[in-house]
């Protein structure tokens, strides 16, 4: 397995996709899947069932994983 060059807290720039050009912080890293989750990028609307914490249920905006090939590390 190749060395993974990203870690939580790194600043990255999205180089492909809808959020191209966006600079943000890495929230989570998934080296086995070769993906990262970037704060505020690739937002998806997910349906949520009612629970005790959220009695109404409804929709939640959630960041989805982005492939590592679509992200570039930015030196801060």
C-alpha cells in the first residue's frame, strides 16, 4: 500500500469536481478507501429518521468523501 500523504487538520485545495478551487481543512481520512472528507465540500442532503435527539427527523446536510486524486495539499 502506498504512503498516504494527508492527515486530519491539513489544508487542501479541491482540484476537480463541483467544489474545484475551494481551500478547506481535512475532517477525516480513510486510507483504505483512498478518500478524505473535507470541511464544507461535496455536501449531500441525507434523510434522517426521527430519534430522541431529533424527534422531527427530516434532512441533514453532510460532507461526503472525496477521492485523494481530486485533492492537493496546500502549504499554509
